[in-house]
């Protein structure tokens, strides 16, 4: 899943693809590099970001989605809003990637069900918890599995078919670096949900912290690709459905290594 952030303030590439033509070109480049799906988002979810108006989010993503769909690209829309989800699906997006798992705007679930579209329920704690610092978890892995299960139940109750659903642990969303590593070590725990798993670690700050220089300066966001390729390998070996990345080519290299490594000897 290649990331096309049409925002002025996304944490790693804010503003680079705000121009629709540049965003479309970026999407086509990601497809060229081997991305299977493009995730077009118009709202930065970085901590402290100010929410765009609905009309601003629509203005950002719809021209890009229309153009990419016209090029035959499989597109998901990264949004928490039912108005944006509906408009994007009408223009040919096939999936809604909802970082709130339907908590931000429950009507998103109905929109996805009515369109018979695909849906990614990502784990995020309610804003109040987030504002209280990193949400408090008893056991972050067990809590995320339980709470994602609740979001899945809500999606199913809204009429979304199980075979149109995927889940995502939401790395970095109301989670510390330690929470992220615990979830990455236990991706297998998500298997109880019996749904495809999407993981998004690309360029996130917990990688910057891990790779910080001796004086503690975090590794810059654009210099975290090799670390993310390593995490792509980890995720692939854990059997995830997809990884959400800014650089598709490097992720594909890691996935081809894993694919060849997993090849049964009698097929070599
Ligand atoms: N499903 C899913 N969607 C996401 N959308 C945005 C971001 C934030 O990263 P970005 O600002 O680089 O897009 N991360 C995720 C994620 O981890 N999973």
C-alpha cells in the first residue's frame, strides 16, 4: 500500500504532494515501483495537527482519486469522515482506510457497507485518552486485539462483509515506541481476529528514536527506509496482508527476499 499524502502537514512528506498533479504523479510512481494499492489521504494525523474542514479534505483528495482511478489504479481513501468516504467511493476508490476504526464518524461504516467497499479498521484510542498522554494499556497487545475486535463487530453490524475487512494495530497512534515494538513482536496475536492485517511503520518516529545518533538526535524521517525495509521483512514473516509505505520499491525488495526465502525447496 503506497502512501499518497495530499496534505500540507503530514509528518514526513507534508506539502510535497499537495499539488494534485504532483500527487497523481507520485501515485503512478508508486505503482511503477510495484505498489498494489494507493492510499490517498487529505488529513494529517500527526499529533497536534489541526483538522481540515470537510470541504478542504474533499478538495484535496477527490481530484487525485479521480485521476488515479482513471489511470486504472486501485485506490483506498485514508479518511475518518463519512462525507469524504462517500465521495471517494463514488469516484472509484475501492477501500476506506479509517485510522479511527469508525469511532471518529460511525456513519463511515454505513457508507462502506452501502457501497460494498473494503474497509481497514485501524486501532486508535479516543481523543480524550490521547490527550491524557499515551493511552493507558494494561497489556497493549491484548487491549489492541480486544478493541479492534469491537471495531470489527461494529463494522459487521453495519453490514460490511467479513471478506471486505482488514485490521491494523495503528502503530504510533496513542502508543509509545515500546507499545509499537510490543505490537510488532506479537503481530501473531491479531490472528484471533481472522482478518487480513495491515501494518504502517513507514518513517514513524519510533524508528527515528531507535536510530538516533550518539547525541540523541533522532534519525531524520527520510533516512528511515532501510529500517522500514527490515520491519517489512518482519511483518511479511508474520504473515501480514499488506504494509503501508512511502517508498514502495524498497518494501518490494524486502518482500521479494522473503518470498524467495519461503520458497519450498522442491520448487527451487
Ligand atoms: N491504516 C493505517 N493508516 C495510516 N494512516 C496514516 C498514518 C500516519 O502516517 P503518514 O502521516 O505517513 O501517512 N499511519 C497509518 C497507519 O499506520 N495505518
